[in-house]
């Protein structure tokens, strides 16, 4: 194969994180520690009546109607699809010219720059400050056709100040994407403002607080005009019938969502204290995960935990996150197992 066959922007891509999972306890992907959404699972069991011989709704209209009800907007404000990753992909396809520049924060979600690259764009990163907050002035003065930020930020786990996000939205006449994959945990959202700011796009997911990561359902919200432009680019039928029905059921029964958010709020101080008691540096979290810096090499800790059946995510080689690790906030049982296994690894490292 000639490497020049590959588009230059796609030549140096790495394969995405793909660990040996087996029976290990997953605390590496910031999914819902309470497991799968019960209303979604009930709806799934009733999916046998679906006519799989026919296509789903072209644009997932049933789910868009339900989102409109929940968020008090119009269904025309929403584009739904296969995970919020698809939303990010559609945004880049629609709004970034070949060779165009997208401004992202650093550190941020690994796939942000991926979606820029695979769509022929170029990422320019603006470092977060020492408290992992936005450098608004630099973002607003950096040339580029689109800004993409994520709050709560992954993997740093903090939220950005509301006034800073607003200043970025208002700072330049270009689209600003706010990735809110974890917004339910922070209890704050820019989604209600999509009709106020015609350059604002908010992406959301059913993979985290809704406990439906395996179903792959996500969406974006934007002004009707912008959502319409994005809808035209999205692959038709990308949300399948099962995913649509399960997501609608999850929206209609918010009890699990509320319990999920409550458990994270309750367990966060327990896990933070446990990590600090081991001597680790713990960064402030408003999400369902915590970023911390252990006292031993992050790759040794991550490997030692994996050998003991617990997966966490090593970010130790990322600039600004030197020797840092991210863990999901689990249930009390999961967090206790995690902390015990960490103690074992630390003893082994001595
Ligand atoms: C910040 C952020 N955005 C988007 C996603 C993708 O979510 P989805 O499962 O909806 O594709 C993730 C998943 O981890 C994430 O952390």
C-alpha cells in the first residue's frame, strides 16, 4: 500500500482506545456506574414487535419530538444520531471547509481533534490555564472557523465558568460547539440558549447519565436554521429503530437519571478522600469521573489495576496531564474495590 493514497489529514491517526475488557470492572469510560437504564431495558425487551424489514424514521422524528418536550424547544432544534460522536462528526462535515481550522482546548476529549482530522480540517489547540479553565482571550483572538469545547471537560473533570463559555460564544461570529456529554452531573447546561445564540451548538448523549452507552444514541441542539443545515448532512437513518425507542423510554422515565446523578454526588467525596489518603493529587470534579495524579508511575498503576480486574484510564503521557489517571466514580462497592486494589499496587511498587 502507498501511504500517499491516504488523505494527508488522516495519515497519522492512531487506533482508538481498545483495551482487553473480559470480566474486568470498567471504571475507564465514564459510563453509568448503576448499569443499564431500566426503562430502556424494558423498552428493549418489547422491541420484538418492531418491523425491522422497514427503515427507521429518516431523522429520528419520534426522539426529536420527545427531546422537544423535555427541553421545551421545537423538534426542529434537534439532530439525533448514533452517539454524540456522530453529532460531532456531522458538525465538522457541515461547518469546516477542507483545510479549515477548528479551535479546541487542551487537554480535552481525545476524539475532538479526530473528528476534525477525518473531515479534512486542522486543529489548533489553546491550552487551558493552570486551573484547567478556558483562556477566553486567546480563544477569541485565534483565527479559525469553529470553536469546540467540552464542559464538564474530559478528562480534567471540571466545568468551565459559565461567564467564560458565554464570552466564547459571544466573542466571535463563528460556530461554538459545547460538548455537554456530562452536563447532567454538573446540573448546568447551555442547551436552553440555542435559540438565543444562533452560533451555539450543544451536543448531548444517552451514554452517560442515561446509562445507554451500548445503544449508541446522542444528539445535538442548535437554532432551527443551523439544525436544518446539519440535518441535511447527517447520514439518513443513522439512528436505528431500537435505539430510538429505547432512548424515548429513558426520557419518559427520569427516575434512573436522577438516581444516577445523586449517587455520583454522594460518592464523589468518598472516592476523592480515598484517593487523597493514598497520597494522590486529586483535581476538582463536577462530572462522574475524577482525574488524579498518583504517587507511582501512572502506567504501572493502570497496569497493576488491570491485572487485578479493574480498568481505569491512563493519561500520563498527555502534555499537562503528566502522570495523571482518570477513573469513573463508581458505587460505594466499586469505589471500595478500586481503592483496595490501588493499595495492593502501591505495596507492590514499594
Ligand atoms: C466529552 C465527550 N464527548 C462525547 C463523547 C461521546 O459520547 P457518545 O457515546 O454519545 O458518542 C464522550 C464519550 O466518552 C465524551 O467523553
